[in-house]
C-alpha cells in the first residue's frame, strides 16, 4: 500500500476533545469533524472513510474490526493517559501509529488525590451533607490531620511520583509499591510486596496502568490486608478494583472511607444515568472520571496530542508513539520523505537501500527503529523518483505500509 498526501486530509475527533486540538489540526490543513461524546462502533465506522487522523478519549474502543474500516487511517490520538481502549497490536500490524498524553494531566490528577485525602480525613462530605440538611454538628470525632499519616502509593509512575512529592510536602510519610524498578523520590520508601505496603499505611492510593494483568488487582484479600480505619483511593482504572468487596469493608467499618473516580462500567456521555455499588455509603467520594478534567490539563492534552499527530503525518516522527518504534529525523526543506513500516526481519533496510540505489535515488538522511515485530524506516531523498521505485518498495514481502510525505 502506497499512501501519498491528500489534498484535503480529514480528521475525526470524538468525546469532546478540547477545541484547541481541532484548531491546531485545521491550521495544519486538516478538515476536522468533531463529536462531543463517544459514538457507537457502527456510527464511527460510517464516518471513518477518508479519515487519516482519529482522536479519542477513554470511552471509545478502537478494536481491530473498527481499524479495518479505516483504510485511510494513519494515526490514532488518545487525548488522555491510557491506551488500553485501543487494540495496539492490531494498529501496529496495519502501520497505524498511536499517541497519547502521558504527562499533560498528571498535576490535575494529583491535586484531586490530595484534595480527596484531606476531604476523607476530615470527613468533609458528611459535614457538608449535614449542613445542607440543616444539621449543625461541630465535632472533632473522626477528623484528623494528614500530617504524620502514612500514604501508600501503588504504581509509582508519572502520577505516583508527583503525588509522592506533594504528600511529603504536607508532612506525610510515603511508601510505594511498583512491579517495575523505580527510583524513590525524596524520603519515600519502596516496599518489596503489596502486602508489606498494605500492612504499613493509613491511606492507599492506586495509580496503576490499564494492562490486562491489573484486572481485579484489588479485591477481598487486599482490602482485608489493609489496616483498620484506612482510607482507599482509586483514580487509575475502574476494572482493577472489586467494588462489591470495597463496599463490604466500608459497611463493616474496617475501612474509614474511600474516593473513587473510575468505574468498571461508565456512561458514554454527560447526562446518562450512573449506577454503582458504592453509592449511598458514608465518607465515600464518587467523581465522574474527572481526575484529569481541568481546563488547564485539557488544553495541554489538546496541544500535545494534536502536535504529535501533525508531526507524524507531515514528517513521519514517531517520537513518544506507544506502539511504533520511536524514530525521528531533523526537518529538511526540499526533501522527499519515505516512511516504510514493515515486519521486523533481517535485511529489510539493505533491500530498501538497494532499491533506491538501483533507481539512482540518493539518500540524504535515514533512520531505522525496531520494536517487537515492527520495523520503521524514515528515508529522506533530494532527487526525484519514479513510479517503479514506489512499486518495488510497496511490493516487498515485509512491507506493511509505505507513505510518501
């Protein structure tokens, strides 16, 4: 497959992605269609014809079947942190790049965590409800300072580490557990096992990613291992927690409270009904997946992902792609750029260069990267090339996709 630049490239942005992303793509020459919510698969499929760039958030499932409907699709932008809603291997097999925003909303998530820790520790939701009901209950019973409390962070990545720093600045002692080898910041202490962390802290906050292995990470056994009177927070992924077990431990008084921002099943748009086993419990804060939903974060995400999509479409840059090898060349004026995505087998680069040599095409710059089964080559040439050059590159047995920029 040879894909050349379209005279009127199209982009489809779903789920109310910030308007700045649409504006940036329009300035770069794209015709942009938008939707303010997640759409059913059949409706997305009906709108994918001719679309090169697809933008989504967390509610849209990009399946292999959906990717098959997007014959012109070259990239998917997840305007959020997680990409578990996208079939990444299927995207790679089709030469479709996937980008996300791994850093843009970390501060927003961390600030909400800190606010909820303080709110739970002071039992603010219960005081608020009582006041609205006309009851005056001035009492210190069950209210505590966060200073001196022990916070356990499960998942010490971009969010977990930033939370660690802010929590220490509030006077908290921080322990963390991560399956990866992470550098402890400040005075934080690493725990060798999840059980060690649960037995040692007053507050547990989950910040794990959406990999399938994390499904049901937290259930009856883990809640039972937490210290009596502990608090529990989950602002990571809904499917990592057994909510029935969490409810039982709150109702039994074993846990003093919880804050949950993500759920196993979530409404697809604003105004739709929401049902959870955690509704109606005292000292439980439920929020509608708004950890990263600040105006500042959404602006940053819109800019970051839109720029990544434009750089990929225009220059072939895969820097920070989550599924393709990260490859980038300095931008040159007047050069033709070939992007060759192929199955990662020995000798492909030599074959590509032999084809260029056979046709008298001089290479100005070139970069190769491989990742698993995928190889990615950017080649810049200053001379013209003929149709046979394209035909031979596209006809290679290993070729997944050939783009001319």
